[in-house]
């Protein structure tokens, strides 16, 4: 018997998108599937649209309790061995579940199958959709530190593994999937990369996504907490390789650079945390640290490099 896959859609005020999300779930070529939708107290036409699919999906509605409470309710309702979470304002390509479940069958010890996600956004008035690649080496700890593990819809999750860590954390205001990834890795879950981009994430400001409503400060705070926990766990297990330490500190450095224009002291504090982790740290050359910046950092340190970068930015204006 082929494994049953539960496609789980939490919905709150997504009347513009929920129909396409459900249709993309029903259109999955994997035959052994169920689609479950939770309406989390929507005040728009979302529930009306969900009801149009009655008989083809299972659905519930109730008062607004937040996305993670909805995801945990979906987890409780799911009958499948595998879970495909899908936010109501995203959608899947038809082969998504089939490709990843077939991959999982070839890797019987895997708990999380992950792959790249396409980001759909508006640039210069036009809709652009581009794949967000997952770079090598695909060590899940390194990917987690650098925020390269995919958005929720890009993964296929073994139900037993998600249940074993208590499901989704309800107290978090953001970074929920990364918190779940972290707890699964700590619990020893096995992650495997599956090539192929089959999930689409909408990054539209008018879509009402939770991501657009978060404050930058809270995002930074939650991400720093996860980074500290990752580093501590790997140190305790004696598996904090130099590659992993570099990834953790590169992530901290990115956050410090992002904070510099608005909160210079916090940016400096984050950099001090980097220095306490690795006194010889130098940023990895890349999008956040161009060659000229890296040279300035090596000679002048973080503050000096940031001051030069700020001066150059002001000249461009």
C-alpha cells in the first residue's frame, strides 16, 4: 500500500488565494492523499470559498487562534504518514508530493524531505517568480543557521517525527518553521535534500501574509535565539565544526549589518557575540559581504567597515 499524504492548509483572511491553494493540493499527481483546511476565524470570504470544495476536502472553522494553533489542529486531524503543509496564500506544482514521497521511499530513514521554493513577487510593476536555491554543502545544521532550509511548503514532513517534538510552538510570533526544524534536528530527525522546485511562495505586500506584519526587531530576536541554541547544542555534542561555526557567525553578521542603520548599539552587541564565538572570524565573501567590504573588515573591523559602507551609501544617494 502506498503511503497516505495529508495536505494541510491553515487559512486566515486569504480570500484572494485560498481557492488556488486548495486546487493545487487536489491537483497533486500522488493518488493517495487527503486535503484538510482549517479556517482560523476569517472575517473575509475565505470560509465561503472553502465550502465550495465540500466533498473533495475535509474542513473545519472556528475562532481565530493563530496559524500555529491551526497547524497543530491540522496535525491532529491528519490521517497520513506524511504531511505537506501549505499556507493559504501559496500553492504547489502538480508533481510536488509525488516527487518528494518517491524520494522518501528510496530513503526509508528520512524524516524531512526538503527542496527549493520559488518566490513569487512584484518587481517594477511586474510579477516575477524565481527559484530560491539551496546551496551546497547541504548539511541541515548549516542550512538552518543561514536560513536556507525552505519555507514551510517546500518540505515533506514525517507525521511521527513532528508529533514526537510536540508539533508547532504556539508562543512564537515568527520563525515558526525554523523553530520546528531546530527541534527536529535536536531530536535526531534525518533530513534529506530532494532536487526540484515544486512549491511557490507568494511574497506580495498586499497578500496579508504574516511575514509582512512582523517587526524586524522581533524577527532578529527570534533568529538570534535559534542561532544561540544551535551553537550550544552542537558544542555540547562536540559536532560544532568550523563550517557550522562560520555559518552561525555569518548569519549573526548579516543580522548585525541589517540592524546597523536603525540600532547601531545592538549591531555592535551582536558582533561582540561573534567575537566571543570566534575571535578570528572574517565574513564569508558573498551577497552580504562584497570583496571591498571584506577587505575593510579585515583592516578596520566591523565598525570601521560599516562606517565606510554607510558613507558610500550616502554618496550614492
